[in-house]
C-alpha cells in the first residue's frame, strides 16, 4: 500500500548572526540543519525541508518559508509549539499550515521582498551592530531613490551577481523598491520575481558607492548594460539584510 504524505508549509524568523547561512553544510551551524534536526526528533524519522531560497552567513529573515513532507500527521499548532520548544532562541517558527501536495517553497514562489537597513548617525551602535549597516553621516533618501529607480523593471542583473554564481539567464524583474527613514535607520525594500546571489547587497553597495561619489543617476544604467560585476560597486555587508516575505 502506498504511503500517504502530508505537506506542511512553515514560516520562520531567524537571526542569522551565528549561522553559516540557511543551506545545510557539513560540520557548520545552519538554519536548515537545525530545523531538520528538530523536526526529525519530533517525527522520529529523517525529515528534509525545502526553503524558498538561501540566505548567506549573517543575513536575517522575518518571513522565510519552507515546506516538508511527512507520513505522520501532527496538528499545526502543536507542531509550531513543539518545534519552538526545541529550537534555539535565534530561530522562531511563526506558523505552520497544511498545503497541497504540489506546493514547493522555492518553485511555487512568485516573488520575494527583502529589506536592507542602514543606520545613519555619527556613532556606531553596540545594540544594532549585527542588525544594520552603519553609515556615519546623514543620507539624502530622495537622492538615493534617484539611483534605485534605475534598477526597477526587467534587466539583466549580471553586474549585480557574484561572479562565481553567474547563471545562463540573469534576467530578473524588480517590481518595486521602496525607501523610508525610521528614526536614524533607512529601510530599503526590494521586491522581485527572483534574486541572484548577493543581488540585493550588490544593489545597495553600488547605490551607496555612486551616492558617495555624487555620480549621475544614469550611471546605474551604464553599469547594468555592462553585465559585468567589475563595473559595479562593493557588496554591502550581510547584517543589514532581511528576507521579509515570500509571495505565492
């Protein structure tokens, strides 16, 4: 008799500071590895999870999504509470739900939103050092938006992708980029139908690089047309980046 499998979708929040990213790696602490270990303990059987995508070392998540299949059924609230009781306090399962068998956290995703946070003040922050990129002077967010607007739309983002991970198709569509100031923190919110490796951090790093040298806004168009990482600015540090939400 063929086994019946239940498909679960979970949303997880985590502080990436002390993890070597999302993806499981041998002998290294990862978010995926820790969740799989605790799920396997609950189900008393090896459980593998599928994430909506990878996050790098030091990158955080407000709403990462993963799914997994299991033969045994556990009530969603019980599963959430049980997992949270076993997981370390830098990972929190926010919700669990039953989904169709064909739901795939990565392949079913339509778009994702990332947020990048920049602290703009003279003094560094001891409390936020693992949560933001510190920039020691004020930033004109209207001017920053002038650069960011050039990234919106469908482009070949080869110039914003780490060279070693260049794919055959680097065309992605950025649906919107929002920018706002909250106290002394700039929040850059970027939604796209997909992201290349380090794409958000390279967009932010390039934008700040152009801002600092007072380059014309159209410089972004020139950089994108080159399709070469060498023409772009530096990569922004990981601690300011958060995976905010995944849309299906």
